[in-house]
C-alpha cells in the first residue's frame, strides 16, 4: 500500500538533505565579515528615517480588508464563467443573486462612508 508513496517520500528526504547540506556548507564555509553597512536596517533602497512604530489610521486597515473581501468574492466569478454553459439558467440566476448580494454590500459600505478618506 505504501509502495506507491515511496518515490514521494524519497524525493522529500532528498530535498531535505540537499537543503540542509547547502545551509550547512554556507554556514561553515561562507565568509563572516560584519560591517556597519551589513548590520544597518535596509528597506527598499531608502534609508530608514524616524521610528518604525508609526500610527496608521484605522481607515487604512478598513479599506484594505474591504478590498480583500470583495476581491476574493469576485474571484468566484471565474469558475462560474468557465462552467457557464454547463450550469445553464440555474447557474445564471444563482450568480445574479450572488452579484446582487455583493452590490448590496458595496452600496452599504459606500453609504456608511467606508471608502471615504478624511
């Protein structure tokens, strides 16, 4: 029974051995010269200025969460579009209800000012 899974186990074991060997060789053979430039904080090509713990408005997180929620829900349209002919009228009505629920939520967010910046 487990004979079918032996090649997969062998591949994972081999990958683990190679990865550990590379890490070990890099640790033991690699140069260890610490300079102030290597020890300094680096972010996207610009030198850090000020404190990293700045206050971010809650509005930013609200808009980000709303974007993720609506983006993931819209991703459900792709499988529906692929199977459109097979689903027929029932699938069209179900997707219409789904989009209607999305629009109700979207207009609710707009009405309550969830996407407005002060």
